[in-house]
């Protein structure tokens, strides 16, 4: 089987305005030479997905969204956005189950799975996030939590699904797990995927997310089983995000 192409995904969260979409062209210029080796993805706020997709036309940067409704069809659900709408707007990926959605909005594994299924049905790729809290890690429950989240959040239709490991306790901060801790969890995730999907699992990418920046990205990418990154604030500026993309060994 061909090697998994690394993916570096930028999650802008609730940051940015229309004027900031110019960073997409700047990013494309910086990473274009390695686009066939390392994928670059920007997930702006929903309000800017369509504009971002226009900015990225013909450029080596994919555009995704940060969330979607678990209901795939048109529905009387005020304020929600369907996966089909996001695909129509030009998105090709959707992040589902981000720790901030799980903790701040009470999203369950079942809800995350249904959102991922809606993304697949709309012809896009879901990035399914999993990760433990500080209390869960301190209690020695990392394996239990991660195993349950992967088992219950990743749809049975595994083709094209990306999994992102983001330890909740370091999101938005400067602290990251040790390289060995990252490697242990990525190995666990791969094992659970293999148990569920057999040979298909070898094609599924597993990203690391949590305080990734230009300084530590290169070291994180050396960990066996890390197929890229889910990047927060460091993805807002082309200079920072491109440095992370170019730090991947596959880019050299």
C-alpha cells in the first residue's frame, strides 16, 4: 500500500475576518512546491468557508469546516449548517468532535459519529477528534477513553476518515505531551482502527493536535505513527503555518 500522505490542518476556530483570507494565497505560495508531498488544509469559521474556497481556487490549499449538523438532509433546524451545504460552499473536509465541541457543547461519541457519517455522505472527509482530559490522564484512564472514543465516534464506513488525537489538557496552551506519550496514544489508535477495519486501517491518517507550533512541529513529526497535525492559532498566519507544513520530513 502507498504511504499515507501527511496532512497539516489549520483550525481557525472563532478567529479571523474576511480580510484575513488573504493568508490563504500567501500560504499557497509558501507551500506550493511541496504540495504533492504534504497536504495543507485551512478550516475557517463557517461564515468564511465559501469565500475561502474562492480564495483557494487553483491553489495547493484545501478548505474545510469546523463542524456540521448531524442531520444530513435539509431540515427545520434553525442555526445549523448541513454537511451538504458545506460541500456546496467548497469545503472538502469537516472537523467533527473537537474537544471544544465535546466539552462546551456536550457532544457525545454517538453525535460525533453521526456528524462524521453526514460528512461522508456529502462526499467530504471527516476529521474525527479524540482525546483525554487532564483528570482522565491523571486517573490512568487514557487507554479506556481513547479506545471508547475511536470505537464509538469513527463510522463503520472507514474509507477516507482522518482521526486527530488532541489531548484536551493542552488545547490552546503551550504544553504538549512527551513524544513517548504521543507515540503511545497514536499506536493505540492505530490498533483500535485495525481491530475494527482490518487492512483498511493502514490507509487512515492519524494527526496530532495540541499546542503545535513552528518550534515543536518538526520534533512531533518524528514520532512513529504521526501522519500530520491539527493546528490551532499557529494556523492563522501563513508564515507560521507554512513553517509547520515545511517542518514535516516529507517536505524535504
